[in-house]
């Protein structure tokens, strides 16, 4: 199977590296600077699941250079989605590849489906805690890692079966999910609340448990997001939401969202893709999401990094 990993941040480099290690033909579609770094420093993973290193990394910086692909795995941040969609479209038109987006949120599905066709876009997301060091090598610090994927169109059964077979060949989890859209929404719901409250407080998770008002704010986001999922036709019950509410209070005290980590570093935030995306869904259905809207207003000035 020929796999193009679009993006080689911590997530893309980790899963791309694991696929390479498992014997799959993986290439990386990246920006010029990252391409040069990968070619100079190689791809290296430090992980409790096993270290890996290779200097033999195939990289592309232009869709014109990609000659074969069965799957394009999209591993970019939400604020790079628009640029990536055009590049992915060019690759799909040339190769006939399927697209497996691993972004948080939900808007990427419709955007990609409009660009390459509903039959080409799978549902998916990833779970991992990892960062890149100064050499661009992956430091995987969390307990595990997983890609979850599933069909969103009847024509995707064969490709999903092929992707499912990857699991037994790699040092990560590649898991098929028959309710992938609901699972994507559940992750979107939790991450919108957790990233929103930690970034707005500019404090880690322990303060959610410590301050009832902060907890209630985050919990209200969960229920506003539940309403939006239902407006979009996704059945979401109390049994789905209450475990998330409990989780908000039980994170390790110093744990925090990647958005808050980016904020600390003065990096761009996915606020438009996550919270802005939720507000666009609310507007489409003519419903209010006042707590999400408030968090969006607080975080919007930090969207492009630390305000000058």
C-alpha cells in the first residue's frame, strides 16, 4: 500500500514512522523547511512502544511530484486545512487515492468531500501525546497511540478492510470504527470544552476541578456541543456526555490541552477550526451556543500567535 502522509509534525511523523517501520511504502508531503530537516536529520521516534530511526525518508513538497498513492493521511492543524485541501485534491485527481483526515473537529469532512467527492473521504482521528524536538525528531510521551477510521460511503468497504490489516503489522493501534462519525463528534465535544477552558484560564486541568465555576463553564460547553451534534443528526445521550464531564475533573492536575500548550509558546491556535466551526454549525441551524461563543471571543485574539 502506498501511503502519503500529508504533514510531518509530531502526529504525522509518529504514525508515518510506525507505518514505515511496518514495511509500508510511506512518503511525506511537507513544506520545504521540514523536507530539508527530514532529509538532513532523518526520522527518529523515541517512545515507550519502541524507538525507531531511519535516514531513508521520501519527501514531496509539490503535488506534481507524487506519482502513486492509495491513501493520503491528512495530519495538519485546522489552520492549514485550506492550503492542504488544494494539495490533496491535486494528488487525488492524479492518483485516485482515498483521503483519511486525522484533524480534530468536523468541518474538514465537508470541505474535503466537496473537493474530491464523498466516496473518497474516510472518517478518522488520532490519539497521541507527542512533540517534536529541535531536530524534528518525535518524542512520544503518552501511554499509547491510535488511529481510528471508518467508512462514510458504501464504496469504502475495500479500502477500510485494507487499512484494518495494518494493525497487526505496526507498533501502534490502527482501528476500524463502525460509528466513526459519532466517535469523531465525541472527541470534538471533549476537546472543544477542554481546550477552550484551559486556554481561556491559561491554566492546566487541576484548576477545572479546583473551581466549580470553571468546571461548570466547561460542562456547559459539552452540552452545547451535544446539542450541535444532535442538530447534525448524531444521536448523543447523557451516557455519552457525563463521562466527559467526569473526565474534566479527573485529568492529572498539570495536564492541559495542546491548544493551551500552543498558547504558552505563542504559536497559532485552532480556535477558528474548533470553536469557530461549532459556531458555524450553530448558525446553520439557527441555534445559540453562548458559552462556546464567549470562549471563542476570549481566544480569537490569540489565533495567529501571541498578540503584539
